[in-house]
């Protein structure tokens, strides 16, 4: 569904991506592991056109990301959950989740309402309680789940989740993982996930890619990655401070 070829990106002196090659397989969930500051969010932002590559190519569902028109087509197909949730502060939960429906569909208010209720339930929020609240009245975890509800509201073919479970309790995290699995099995959604949460990632990933030093250094199905002998992957899975991955890398 998504092909990333030789993606390179530098910010000033810092070469963050040095030739990333990755395929996100249709109808499956692929997780990108990597250390904080390693460039995971940077990869995802390229897929939705928030950043332009220095070099390399991105193709989404056969459309090469090249101009404004291709970007518009891709944005209709791909939903993106920002790491921070990125809610509109001046809108309540209902308005936040409703926003993409107003922008992109001709649904009636009643039809929109049905979708909003369903999306909020999917992410484990009580619609009647959550809808009137404004972002500043939400906990961090609730904000993330409202962001998630807004991401899935247009029934995208592909979903990109940047840290969907970070900052959430283990039970809510499990619920989000179950939701990702359900979207995949019931709707055939393609997902790309960025996560530090090794346990949750193994629950819902078909494939895992390990990003290190600006490149994908290992890729495999989750069983292969769980049994990996690659010292970088092992260090990440075991959460060890000692190994080839150092704090500046
Ligand atoms: N717009 C930008 N301008 C300048 N530097 C940036 C920009 N976006 C990212 N960076 C830098 O690129 C590097 C990678 O950032 P990125 O957000 O992709 O990391 P990450 O792997 O998602 O980390 P985390 O797990 O902490 O979210 C960091 O050093 C960051 O400072
Ligand atoms: Mg990030």
C-alpha cells in the first residue's frame, strides 16, 4: 500500500534519515521501532506530505507523492494520528471529531452524529460525557483517544499512528491495540504504527521494522523480530541502556 524508497532528510547539520526503504503491506499492521529522536515521526510526516524529502520517493496506493493534487488524493486515503493528538483547542470533542466529516463529506447532522458516537465508542470513550468537553478539560489519555476517533472517522484505507499508546494505562493501551486489530480484521485497514511500547506492538503488528541511524536495519514478521539476533533490535526489545545504541544515536 505504501512504498518508501531511499528516503533522505536532514535538518540543518543533522542527517535524520539516510536512505529509508520500507514497504507497508496492504491490509496488515507494520510497526516502526526506534529510539527517541531517531526519525520515526519524520518518516510518518513524509507519508502525509507534511515534510518534503531531500531525496527519495513515496508512493501511496499507486500514487506518487509529488504535487498538491496527489497530496489531496493521498490525504483522503490515509488517516494520521499525531503524537500529541493535535486537537483544536477552541472546539469541543464533538466538533473536533466532526471536523473531517464537515470538510470532506455531505452527510446530514444526524448521520454525522451517528458516526461520531461510533468512533468515540470504538476508542473507549462515553460519547455523551466526552462530546461537550474542550481539550483543556481532558486528560492526556483522553486527548489521545479523541485524536484517534478523529483519525478513524472518515474510514480511511490506511492509518498512521504515531505513538498511539504512549502515556496511556496498560488497560487502555490494550483497548487501543484491540481497536487497531479490529479495524484491520473488520475493515481491512492498512496500518503503520510508531511505538516504543514493545508489548503492545507485538499484540497488533504483522510486521516490524527497526529504524537505527537513519535506516531500516531489520525488517521481519513479528515472530522473526521477537527471535532476532540483531544486537540493535535485541537491545531495543530488552530495553537495555548498554549495547550498540547509544544516547546520541
Ligand atoms: N521540523 C524540524 N526541524 C528541525 N529538526 C527537526 C524537525 N523535525 C524533527 N527534527 C529533528 O529530527 C530528529 C528526529 O525527530 P523525530 O521527531 O522524527 O524523532 P522520533 O523518532 O519520532 O522521536 P520520539 O520517539 O521522541 O517521538 C530529532 O533530532 C529532531 O530534533
Ligand atoms: Mg516521534
